[in-house]
């Protein structure tokens, strides 16, 4: 249930004296984190050197790279309100200085970026199965030195995604706060898909200050310290890999989700700028941050809630992480050639790839088709019935 009104609004900072309850929270395995951070830091391992070469060749693209968590977008059918990066404020407007950027702190509408903070969102109606995202602020930091900004440290925030209880993706995000404004900024991420054997496979990365196509990736603004209706800002600044803008849509919202009822909330619309159909609505509330996300679902538990609140119990976070994947290869009753013909009958063009994946809650052939008019299209053909169950 959501109620609210539209109009100009500025949120005060009176709630900032409320501190999250973090005592007794178990941290993730530090050895595993060190291995992950080595991958992210670009200093010593072969994968990092490979990543540097890829960046130099500018061949990393947004295809298959899930940005900031990567769940399939919710069904928002609205037309894009803004279509160009120039419609949003960006680095040139923010006056970022390294000496003002700190890795940990609080923002009036964000979850506490404090080591040990944990939270969970779930979306049972996700088209690929029951979806769960676990977020943990780790106790490590990531160093940056960006020309024009300077040297500073960011928090490392881990997000893990599960489908039907099985870990499918892990990402490390680099977030920082401007202590002069309490605004939260994104400086990049690195992500891995988890394969059928439960092993991470490098998926993609972007990092502010590094090469991005013909330019350089820039930070994104995740949440301003002062919320004003109509404000627009780039939230991911890698134009070739992860690029999108946010618009502050609504304030004064009251909403009930599994984690409780929250007041004084706001609605922000995120608009993909590489894929204009990628639109996500998020409702942010004081103390806990996002409570409702059309892509990731609803807030289930948060360590920021007071002790004694059932929704403050984050003991389940991380428990599914090492669960082995129960993988049964799907049995196809329709051949790949047949699926390709079925797909081309629906969307004419040239088939460039055919592979079996889990989509729309079914095992399907994903037939990639290059069209003359609309570029690349995916057609999902059920491997048992041969019926088309969706397109993308």
C-alpha cells in the first residue's frame, strides 16, 4: 500500500541522530573478500590484467552486464520522460573534491553506509523465479585517485542475487559520501555470474576515472543529501557500460512492505540511457533506504531497524551463499533449428545466437536476432512446446 502527494519537498536531517543497530552482526569471510578485492583492485592477478586490456581495447559493453544488482526490470510501461544524458546533472555540476569524500556515513534517505549493515529485498513474482537480493556493507575500502577530484576512499558494498534459493550473481559496488552535503555517489562496480558449479565467472566492471569508449567513466549520484522534486542526476556514469539517470518524482509517501510501515518516503524513477525501455521506480524511506523497487522487490529485513523489531533480524543474510546449485540439464523437445525458425517467423532478421536459458519461469531457447529496423532482439522459445513466451 502506497499513499503520497506530488509537489516541491525538501527533507530535513532531524533523523540523523538515529543510529543503526549493528552490534553482533557477523561479517563475511575476510579471506574470500581479500580474493574478491584483488580482482577489483587491478593490481596483481591475471583477471585484473585481462580487464585492463579489455578497457584499453574498449570492448566491454553493456550486453549481459547487470548494473548494480542486475535483476530484470519491473513492468513499467511508461514512455521515457528524458532520453539524453544532457537532461541530467553530472560530474561537471557537482564540485566533487577528494578531501570531502568519505567511505562511511549516512544520508537522510539512504541505508547506513556503515560496515556491517545488512538488508534483504525479495520479489516472489520475478519472471525467472523467486528473487532475493542481499546487501552487505563490508569492512574494507577501495582507493581512488581521479584527475580533477583527487585521492579518496570508498565503501565496498556487496550485493548477492538468488533465484529460487540459488546464488546466481555477486557484485562489489564502490560508494562514497560527500561529507559536506551527505550526498551518496557511485564510483563503479565489478560483478560475477555464478555458474552451475557454484564458481564465480567474471561478468563486467566499470570504474570512475577509467577509459570508457572514447571517454572516461564518471561517478554517478545515487541520492542527494537534499531531496527536491524534479531533480535529475546521472546515477551511473559509464556511457558504454552502465549509464542511466534518476528523476525525483514524488515525496510525502507512506508505504507498507514486509519490513514494516514507513512514512516520509519519496519516489525516484531510474531511466536507462542505453536502453530507454529500462525504467525502474524506487521508493526510498528515512533510515532504511529503498523499501520498494519495481525490479528488486520489497524490503524484508534491515539492520537499520531498532533491535526487537522482527524485521531487524538479519541472521539469514549469507546463509544461502554457499548452497550448491541443484542443476538438472533441461531436456529439449524442440531443436535449436526449429526454435530459430519459430523466432524468425515472429521477428524477421538474421539469427546470431541460440542458447538455452531460464526465462519467464521456463526453460527457453534465447534466439538473438539482428533486425534491420530495431537492432538486436531476443525471442524466448519454450524448449518443450515450441511456443514463444516472450521477447526482449
